[in-house]
C-alpha cells in the first residue's frame, strides 16, 4: 500500500493563489469554481459561492430556491447569479438539510418570516439545535480548523479548494453573517407537494445529517440529493459529529437508482445529466460505500483492531477511481475507524488500551529508552530528510510530550505536519495539518475562531429550550456544593426550572411548585444577545428587560455563565 506520508512519490504543484499542494487535489477543484449550471430549462444549479450548491427552479409565478448557503453574503451571490436568468420573485425556499439554511434572510425580509413558504424535513430544528446548542463552542472551533479559517487566503499554506466546493468562508472578502429563517412547512417521508405549479416529492433519506431530504421532480426527471457527493462520502468528519452509519446511506442511493433520473443535482459538485451517466456514477458511489462498510464488518468479525482494519480495507481499483469516489475531502482510514467505533465502541482487543499511562509519562519513559529527547529529535530530523513525514511527526510528538519545549522541537513537528498537508489529496487533512503546523509556530491561536454561527438573530430563531438546556454545560457545579438550589427562569412567555444539585443542572420546561431560591425574568432579545456573547457585563442589560427576585447573587451567577470567558 503506497503511503504519501512516508515518502511515496507525489506530484506537488503551486496553485494559482500560491498553495503548495497535491496536484490531483488542486485539479479536482477546477470544476468547483463559481458558475451557474443549466440543468434543464427550469432548473439551474449555482456552484462556487458556498461549500454547498444552491439550486433554482423556475415556477409558474416565481422561482423556488433550494438551499441558501451558510451566510447572507453567500446567498446574495447565489441570487445575483440567478438574476442572470430571471427577475421573478422568490416563491418558496426548500432546505435539503440544516447545513445550508443559514443564508435565507436574503430572501425573507425581517418581520416577514411567515410570508414565504419554507419547506424542510420535520426534524430540521432538532438537528440544528444539537449542532448550534450543546456543542456549539467545540464545533465552531473545529469547523474553523477543518475549513482553513486559520490559514492565509494566499500563499503556500492556503487552501486551493475545499473538496466539496471551492470555498467555505473567504475571510479576505467578508465576515460571514448567518441569516437563518425557520421553516414553516414540515415534510413527511414520501410527501408530494405542488410548489408554485411544480410537482415535487420528498423522501427522508439520511445523508451527513438526519434531517436530509431527497427531492424528486418527476416532470423534469431531476433528483436533488445530499448523498452522492463529488468525493467519497464523508462517513466521518474530523471536526466531530454523531455516527454517520454508512448502511443508512444505501437506501437513499438505491432510491435514486429506482427513480431513474435524467439529471442528478447534488448539494455538492457539478450536476450530472444523462440517465446512463447518472446510473453509472450513483452505482459506483453506493457500491463504494457498501464495500467500505461490509469489509470493515468482515474485518471486525475476524477480530481485527482499528489499526489492522485500516490496512485491511482497501478499495478495488474500479471503485477507487469512480467518477465521484475520489478522496479529496476525507480519507478512507478515517471512515474505517469510525465504522468500528460506531458499531462496537472504542476498545480494540489489546487490553493494554484499558489503562494507559498518561501521555507525558509514557513519552518520558520512551524517550529515556531512546537516549533522551535530543536523540529522539535527531531521529525525527533524519526521518524528515528521508521524507518519512509521518514517522518524523510521531517522534517529534513524543519529544514534545516528554518536555522538549524548545522552538526546534516545535518546528520539527511543524515541518513534518506541513509536508503531510502538502502531499495529501484530502482538503480536511490538509487544513488540519497546516493549522496545527502554524499553531506550533505561534502563528495562530485555535482557541479563538475567526467565525461564529451563534448570533443573536440565530438564537431568536431557535427553540428557547435549546440554549436553556445548554446551561447544563456552562453553569459552575460549585453553585450546588453546599446543597440544592432552585432557579426559575422565564424568557418572555417560556418558563423553565433549573434545579442545581450534586453538581448538575436539571432542566424542566415549566415552573416547579414551591418557592425558588431565585427567579430570573429576561426578555428574548436580551437573552439572545447574552447567549450570542454580545453582553460583556450583566449590568449593561436593560433593567426593563431583566428582573431577578430572591437570591440575586445566585440568579446573576446562573445568567453569568453566558458571559464571555466564563462557562466553558
């Protein structure tokens, strides 16, 4: 098995914006640049303004827009391209899933959220709440790492493309402003709708989220989907996500084949036209996913560990070289490991994994065996010279963990990571390697992401319970160290009880009986600003919008968990 991270020859080129990167990866991005693709006389697909596409369907009176990007700047660009075809008003929005619903404010004026029909999977708000609620701080940092937000826009460490699309957020051009508008039409599995005179049918088929719609336009032979991507499906995303069981992807791909579409429009990638071309591409894609899953399970049943499975599961040439199966976003080893973890958990078979030494102590002992950190770093530098980048990075990591904190040790690891980032075909891999290399060099601080998804406007669109529940992860456990406390929290007309006991916050969506220790009443606008991090001090909140009765210190401590620099 060839390994570019251990010296196997790879062609490395310099992209138009100066990125030093794998030639095949750079070439993959050429088709993803900004362009409006005509699919049929009615259907147009816009690429290049966002990681995800936006599709426009001409209706009888207006235009139906499918997906709106990740911010209003992206949807404004998408609309600009649609306006080269038609000046009809927008008659409806459709969200294929929650990832690309954050630019809809471009199409829906403030205060008119119910004026436009917005269609979505019935579970969209639940899925979005999970991503923008409980794990929002973690995921925001990791999204920034995954998509090169800590990397320069130009030069050797820049991103030639994002694998799925040309760009995520081009921070050299704008600071993204989310503009999510809640759906007002909820779609069941198999539901048919006539939207602005155009027949649609929708099915629930899992993609990279559980709120994914498969959209069929029978009169046009067009299927819009979020499963068949222009790269091998990302069964595991490095930013972290719930288990994407690949077995759940197959029914959606089989449904596409059953429909026999003449046109395949993806949430990502260039549309494919021609019934035979669509069938061939989708068949390769679903077989690639099934092969990966089946052979991983086969290896698990043979007793293989995750490391052994990575070496065991190798795609056959026909699938590895399929039209849509290139590893330009993630990599096969990540998917194999995730299938193992998702099906059977983290433990392999070697019981030494059950109780490991702390990383620092283990590294110190290994380095001592090798003659000290100096000897280990010397071997790391030799490995770099031999283009054994992976081994060099592992050696340098052990030296750093053992206490070699000098600039040379950090630079040795950074050089190894940068080299791996330059030879990889996968955009996610490149971004993570280069980001950590630059962090070792002191050029970036990944604790401070340059983007945010949770704005006050977003909070106002989400169910109020989303961020009340998230207080479980922010309120200081010490508040209940001397006994149980009860706080009533009223946010406009929404009431909650927070029972602080044994270091946990138990949330109930109503006011409990009995007198609380504190009762906090706050307006939704002030709550949204607080949750979004726009409030630096509780004293700045308008007194007309905030009232605390009972134990004021307790009430302020609970609310104060949202202040910047606290809670997490």
